[in-house]
């Protein structure tokens, strides 16, 4: 009886959240919402907070002892999601400080444009209707920005300048692919949306920017509360210490590798040498990214590293122009849970600038593709979609998602994939970058490091180009405790693996460990450890 009640509440909560955010619904593959935009008003935001409070109370009322094991875990996860969401909405309140219009409009259209879940002629009808609903969303969204931050307002202005280029791309791509009636509607909708975006940009410049505050840091007290709610098992001080320890140990490792690659050469010289080995242009780099995806997938299969679902596919695309100012290198869009084909999109940011092409060097391309593709993000998020729990569908624990992808970089080298000294050097350089992120994330969020200091520190520790470093730190300011999750998540996974291995002895296999994590859903490591504990108890009987 209680199990059935719990399932009904889980379904009700899931459907409520989906209906309130049609963009999220599209992301999940619930295509009945593809023509809609969310209600962007302040009134709706405040209503949503109250709804989430009611659901928190309802899930709390269940006695865990009256539920099955899976539902008991789902109840814990539901409480985790709701408490964290309410903290974000009520205490951090980024919704009243970050003008999200360009990002949300871009996301609303990109998934319909890029995902091949239906013929383009069908998808474009949803694009048109969603565009027709966009002007109201943009206008309503203005009411929420009551505590603007200068940097975030400037980032939104920049986003408004990029978004029309993406709208034009949709228009150009649609020519000769759709009938005349739809083309006219699309042209009208694009024109009106461009006008509305321009109006929004002028509003940001003239009305919002002059009253924007400079301080974006959430402060030490809120950051500590956020870390506690994330259930990471470590304090802020311990996380910072871990980042500093990893930074020093990985730098020593880098020096050793440099000596092996070119005896007597300085680390910087070896780094320059490796980065100078890159494709002549971006088109050739994109070809290499595509090839590395195929090769890494085959390696995972041949070495029985993890189970790859039969209905998945990953494609490589250029980063859409509305995202290029915040995605300096590459990123990934996961498959829709409810789409029959699990279709992932791996985006790579185009450049013909020599300095930026150096970031697409040969050694980096294979490492990044492992992280974003196989067995990294694409495999993990595809497998997570297989889990039937609607509660777990709402959970995206950053330390598990990013930690897994970072863990895979090292694991694949250990298994022999592209295990060259130069590739190890780049992988270690990326670990230094992740350790640097921990330090910046903690200090920037707590107000103990300025924006410029963070940029300089990132450049100093990683050798990153300044333009890319600025784009990185911009993103960090809007996502406290996200960037620390890469290396911390990897650390937690490796620690759990060591303990599971010790407990299982000779019966342990990498595939068992990996498949258990992959199929659990994107849960905090705390709950994945509970799943292992249940599995091992069963095996030990």
C-alpha cells in the first residue's frame, strides 16, 4: 500500500516539474511539450518554490521502514533533490540575479534543431511554435531580475549578441527543406524573436546594468551550507586541502613525464611542443574528434570495460554560436530519457585562431573524447536513462557525472588506450586543471579570490590561453561547487572502488564496478555506495 502511494507521489511530482519546464521536458524526450516555453514570471517562480516545499513535506511523511529497498533509496534521493533545490531557490536566489533569457531560448531551440528524434520537417513545426511563444517568455522574465549582478548582466548581453546568429542558422538550414507555409511562419517567428532579443539586450544595457551590483560571491557561510547539502562527505576545508594536495602531486608527476619526453627540457617547453602538434584547421580537428569517438567506443567493447547499450549513438557537432562565449573547448548534450534512440551530441567550439587551435592538439583530442564520449559522459548518462525511477531522473549529482568522466580519463590510459607519454602528459595537465578548479571554486565562491585573480591563477597553473580562462571563470561564478566536483568526484569513485575491491577480493571486476555505477542513475556517491552495499550483501549470502 505504502509503495503504491509513494509511486503515485513520485509520478505526480515528476509530472508537475516537467509541466512547469517544457525545455526540461524536451530534454527528456517528452515531445508533447516541444512547442511550449515556460512561464518566466516572478509570480510563477514564487509559486514553484511553494510547490517544492509541499512535495518536500509529503516525501518526509513516508516512514522508510514501510517502503521497499528501491523506494526507500528513492525517498532519500527525493529529499536530497528538494532540499538542495529549495536552498538554491530561497537562499542563493540566482533566478533573481542571472538574466537567463539568451541561454534558455538557445537551449529550447538547440535540442529540437540538433536531436534527430523525428524528421526535420516535423521538428521545425515545434521550433516555429516555440519561437512564437518566446516573446511572451522574454517579456515575463524581466520581472524576475530584481537583484542583478554586473558580471552576469554583461554575460547575458554577450549572449544576446550571439543568439541571433543561431536563429539565422536555423533559418538558413530550413530553406528548401520545409514547405512555403512553414517557411513564412518560421521567417516571421525568427524576425519577431530577434526583435525581442534586441529589446531585451537594450533593457539589460539601459535599465539593468546601471543598477547591477559587483559582488557575485555567495560567501563562506552559504558555500559551507551548499557543500553540506550536496552530501559529499567532506568539509569545505577538507575539499580545499584535497585540491591543494592534488595540485602539488600532479605538478610533480608532470615534471617526471616532461623529463621522460624530452630529458633536460622545462615543463613549459614540453607543453608548447605538444600543443604545437595540432590539425591545420578546425575542420580537420573535428574529423579527429569523430574518429577518436569511434576508436574509444571500440576499445571499451574489446576490453569489456562496461556494457554499452545497443540503442545509443553519439555525434560530433560544432558548438552553436550562442554558446561559444561560455564553452571555450567542448561540451556534451545527453540523450533524452524517453527517446527510443539514445542520441548524444558532443559539441566542439570552432576556431581558426592559432593560439586556440593549440587546445585541439592531438593528445588532447583523445583525452577530451574519452571524457565526453566513451566511457565518459555519453555512456554514463545513456545508462542512467535506463534506470526506471522517475525520482532518479530528476537527480543529476555533479560529482558523479563529472567525477565519472574524469575518472575515465585515467582509467582508459591505465588500460592501454592511447597510453603514450604525450597523452599521459596532457591527462596529467588536465588533472592539474581540475585541482586548480577546486581551489578557485572554493575561494571564488567564498569571496576570497577576485575574478582577475582567478583568471591569473588558472593561466599560471595550467598555461590556458587568457580568452579561454576568462570564459572558464565566468562560468565558475554562476555555478558554485560545480567545478570542484570533477576531481573530487574522481577521488570519491577511486576511494569507493578500492573499498569494494577489498571487500570482493578475487571476484571483483572492473565491469561489475562500472556497470553498477552506470546503471544506478546520476546519484550522489553516498547513495551509490548504498547500492553497492546491498549488492555485496546479496553476493555474500
